[in-house]
C-alpha cells in the first residue's frame, strides 16, 4: 500500500513531502536532490540577491526535471526582483514566509504558480485561503529556525478545521510514525527541515551535522520570544550570550551584532559564534545518508504505521 495524497497528483510528486526552505542551506543542488528523491525540493531565497536566486533556479533545473519550488522571504530587499525570477523561470510552486504575500498573489496566480504560505496560526491560514493560496504549511514551534508559538499537534487540526485547502504539517517530524500521525489528523503532507540537515547532499559543515546527530531532546533553545524574530537553535555560546543580553535588556544593536549572519557562520563550521538552527526533533535524528534514502525510510515507516493502524481497534 502506498501513501496517497492530493498533493502528489496536483504537484506531480511521488511522496507528499516538502524539504523545507532553509536559508544558506537549501540551494538549487539540494532542492534538486529532494525533488529527484520524489518530494518537493525548495530553494531558499533568504539572504540571496535576485541574481543569485536565478543562478540557483538554473542549477536546479539542470539537475532535475521534476517539480521544485522557491521559498520566498517576503521581507527580502530584492523581493520584487526575486518574484520576477520565479515568474520568468516558470517555477511551479512557492512557499512564503516572514510577511504578507498579498501584493504578489495576483501575478503569481495569473502565472499558475501554486502559492503555499507557511503559517503559524489559524488566522494566517484563513487569510492565505482568501488570497487564493493552493495550500498552507502549518508550522509548529518545535521547528528549527524562525518560529511561532503554537505546537504542531495543537496547530495542525485547528488549521485543517478552519480552511478548505490542503494543509501540510511541519515541526517535529523526522520519522514515518510522526508523518502517519499528521496524515491521520488530516494533513495532506509534511514539510521537514531538521531531518534533512544531516543528509549527504546538505551543504552544511560536518561539525553542524555532528551537532544535530548528537543532540538530545532538550538541546535546543529559543531566543526572541515576544519579538517578531523568534529563533530555535541548538544551545551554544552564541545562543546563550543572546539570551543573556535579552535578560539584561541588552540593546537591539548588541543583539543584532551577535545574531547578524549567525546562521551563515554555523553553516560554515563556526559552532561557537554561529546560530546552529535545528528543531526539537534533532534528538531523534540519528542517521544521515542520501535525501532519497531518508525519504524512503520515512515513507516506508509511515505506510507500515497507517497499514497497521486498524490493529489498535478491538472488538
Ligand atoms: C536550519 C534551518 C533553517 C531554516 N530556514 C528557513 C527559512 O529561511 N525560511 C523558512 O520559511 N523556513 C526555514 N526553516 C524552516 C523549515 O523550512 C521547516 O519548516 C522546518 O524545519 C520544519 O520543522 P523541523 O525542523 O522540525 O523539521 C528553517 C529550518 C532550519 C532547521
């Protein structure tokens, strides 16, 4: 028995799995590997100029003939030009984060792009549906990176109840049982980030991969609660210093000096001064391998879990 979801038919995927956009990490090469593996690879445009996004899209197109997408960071200073790159290259899917996609919806929809906002609460999902979004990714606070307040388990069913478009679940999913659980809740698929950090094709430094592989369940921490810049990452001197500054009411300039470019530093191996973004599920990520291998492992376990779910029922 194989896992079924309307996402597969609508987006041309083998598996209803998105490799989430990850700044400085999910390049055209990594996205192509995810799409070739049967999921949807997403190139992250965050931190890139429009010209760099165009290069990543071109590389991705060279490496795969499967559908892929671009993750738009709506507060990017070059967002208008980046959207134009998406349109010029007929990129079939975009996910959006960090802002309001309204301004770009008419052009994207007119070009047939499937727009999938990443949302942290029901209100944002309803707004996305009204704007014509094809689906939403409901992302829980367990996730790595920039996060909202709601947990995946509380968020996903409430969003599913509130909208009539497909809902993908994100945050805290790294194995087939969790994927199956999300689909039992009614999710049309899942988006994962942390589990792909350790994949062979993921371009982060080996030290970063090692930190994820060795992480325990309680090894992440969150900074920026109460601001618009809430981040989950593995505990390290940089995150601890940032939290200290928050406690001592350090100035915004001091905090920005510490956080500026910090993910980039971690990606390039700085485990002390970098921001090692990862989700709470890092504690379960113990094996790497290829993106294809990771996806197949997760899907096989999800199919087995769903296939035997009836055993939980008695007479
Ligand atoms: C290192 C890292 C960087 C991320 N960067 C972004 C980003 O730039 N834009 C975005 O929309 N989501 C970003 N995310 C979120 C992922 O796309 C995905 O939704 C999330 O990782 C899912 O939760 P999980 O980490 O528990 O798998 C990032 C996640 C990680 C782990």
